């Protein structure tokens, strides 16, 4: 287990083979990812970066100005910093190259926050939170309609299991700063 504090960033707890809930936000909460292609590129960047470092992505959701992930670390948990840096660097370069209409500042990404999850109930509460984030922010009325999240396919693959998780683990029990 490694605990690191940074001067201008939140502290990080790095634990081998553990679950992490991750939230990343755009700079000044600007909606840089409003286009479908931008969300697709960000999704592909996320999956490529985590795959390169052999981390597993359990669930995810991408919105216009932030994303949430539930991932599992490897024996090298400090790689998380490099993974996020890679995602943000490549998605920012792509966005600036393909969408000049944003009048983007020098920065696209603001920061990311991670929470090491070691309690099963906490894991499932956050999973539920990821699934219903598009509803919370008013993108859709029903989570299964949001194509830029894992719930879209997960509920189709195993509706009974996802409904069981939703009923058993409540999102109102999760205290997450998410005022995007």
C-alpha cells in the first residue's frame, strides 16, 4: 500500500489488486465532450490506456464534462497516474484537432479523483451511482437509454442481476462531489 500526497492534487492511496472509483472533470466544467464522436474517442482512449497497463474496467460512464469509472488495479497500482495522464493527453489533443468550435483554453482536463474501494457494499453503491449518473444530470430519463455508459449493455446482458444490484445498493448512500 502506498499513500501519496501532491501539492496541487488530491492525495492518492495505491493498493495492489483493489477496486477504484475514479471521477475526472474537464477544465472549468466545460462541456467539451458534447459530440458523439468525442465521447467515443474518450471511451476508446480510456479502454486503450487501462488495457495497456492491464487494469480491468468494471463499469464506466461518459458525460459532456466528466466521467466515472470503476476499475481494478494490478500489482502496479501507482500506474494509475500514468494511465489517467495518457487518457487526458490523447483525448485533449484529439479534441483540439477535431473540434475548433470549442475555443478551447490551453487545458481540457482539470483533475481526477480516485477512491480505493475495499468494502463490497461501497463498491456496489458506487456501481449503481455510475449507472444512474446520466439520469442524475438530466441527460436521459432512464439509464438504459444512455449509450455512453456500461449500463446500456449490462442491463441487456443480465437485466435480472443489474436490477438486483439496483434494489439492494442505493445511490443515495453515496456521498460524491459531482456538481457538474
